[in-house]
C-alpha cells in the first residue's frame, strides 16, 4: 500500500498546514533580511550623500573662485591675500584661470574691426573699472557670523580703443566710473549687434545697466574678502555711504551684467555700446558672449 493511501485525510491536512507554515516563515525571514539590508543601505547613504553634496559644492566653489586685486583707492579695493586668478579671463588679463562650469559658453572672442569703427567714445573720464561676480560674503558681529551679497572676485580691467571693454561672458559684472559732471546716465541706452550682424539687442534683451548699487561695491566692514572701502549698517546705509564717497571724489558709476539664454547653446558674440543718440557718442563699448548658463 502506498504512503499516500495509508495516510488519513486528517493526516494529509496536517501536512499541508505544516508546509504552509514553513513557507510563511521563509517568506517572513526573506522580507526581514531585505528590510534590514535596505535599512542599512539607507543609514549608509545618508552621510555619503552629504559628502557628495559637499564635494559638489566645493567643486563649484573652486570652479568659480577668483580673487582680484587693485591698487586703486576707490571702489575696487584690494583683496586680502594679494593673489589673482581670473576665471573670466578677458583680453586684458594673462593670469591663470580655473575651468568654467560645464555648459558655459565662455567669453567673447576678438572684436571685429568694422564694429570698433562704429563707436565714437564720449570724453567722460572713464576709469577705475573692474569685472566681478555677484556672490555672498561674511562678516562677524560679536559671536554671530552674518552674510551679505556683493560684487566679489574683482579684477581690474582697462579699456582698449578708447572706451571698449572686451572679452566678457555670462555671469560677469562690469563696473565702470565716470566724471560725475560729464556722465548723464539717463541719456545712454544699450545697443548691441552680433558679430555676424544677424541679431540686434536693446535694453530689454541685452545687457542690464545699473542693477548693482553702492552696497554691492562698499561691502560691510570686517568682511571676509578684504575689499576696501567698507561701511557698517544696512544695505541702504552702505549704498548711501558709497554715494557720498563717490560724490566727494566727483565720480559716478554704473554696472553692466549679462543674462543667459538657455537656447543659445553654442554662444553668440555681441558688440554693445551705451549710446547717446543726441550726441552720437557712447559712454563705453563692450563685447560679451551670450550663452545658456552662468559660472
């Protein structure tokens, strides 16, 4: 007689229950093991992810880090350590530079001679110019570390061909001073043309003029950059202090910055000028490369 026929119906039912119990136990054990592994991975991933984020931030900081210098006694100031590495190298700098962020289109190439001839520079006492990047800096107030924004990573630049500043890109901010009694800022409007003549820009889509104020140049006293001169108080107070500082010197300033265009992957070089149509003269001219992203 076979084993199956020798077993009663009750015996067979008991055996089924026993097999089912074993299967459930195995499944529970596997689930528990999987859960333990997932939990361990999650705990391990936490600090690793933080390290990765810190590494990415450090890489970004290195890529955009520039410390400029200047011997000027006015708005440019001097950096704390006297070093100079130019990540936005233009035609007036031969200093070493760090790599641009991936996807940055770079800086404008050499200026076509036919475009330079189109600009007649006004005699405005132009000078004390620098190219910078907007960023955050810190200073101490007692035990508290405070943070503010301003124009950092400054490098002095000189105009060529009278009033032309060459070789800028997305993320750069150009600071320029003029004689206050000669510069009528509302008389000048932005005009830009692509090197190949296929595109024109005005103040709406071209470089932005006057976005940065005195507070961005005159940083808070005790700041981590070492730039001078400095002032204390709120952003408004420092802007007022810088305006007084400039008035005492008989000077005025403006800033020009360049916005990105995400569809311009390869980058387009533009020649621009701040043009007074009543006189036919320009306060300054510049070249920059429009591209999809900043630093």
